[in-house]
C-alpha cells in the first residue's frame, strides 16, 4: 500500500480526508467494499492526518496477497487498518474475531459497522 494526493475518477472517496484507489486487477467488489470499510474506520480516528492541507490523501492498494483457498474479504479491511495505523501512527481500534469450524471467521467491527 502507498498513499498520495489527487483522487481520480475511478477512486472511491471514503471521507473528506481520504480516498481509496485499488490497483489490484483481481480485487472484486467485496474486497473493495471491505478495504473501504477499513479506511473509513481509520479515517474516523485520524482527522488530523496530513496536517492542515485541504488536499485529500489517497490510499493506493497495489496488491492483495492471500491464499485463494483461505480468502475471506474481511481480512482486507483488517490489513488496511493495521497498515494505516503503522503508516500514520494512529491507534488501531479493537476488532473482535471468532472462529467456528462450520462457518469460518466472523468479525465484530468497532462502532457498529
């Protein structure tokens, strides 16, 4: 992942400060929706990221790397949240994760998402 400024027409604006650009050609709508959720959750906690600039900050996802047999799109949001926290020195909110053999992982998102 990387970040830059100036959103393009295909970018997804997730807040007044951040937009998402997914460059992975294999990412599907569900992957993109969860990436946007992860960015939205972090943007709520980071209103001052980027200083006083009025330009939005773009988060560019170059590639989602996972084993296809173990893929759960929720993991994209969790990975983006961890990256954002490390990149911008912002606390990552607690996320509840449970595993059930029959249904796999379930995620309890913060703030009722």
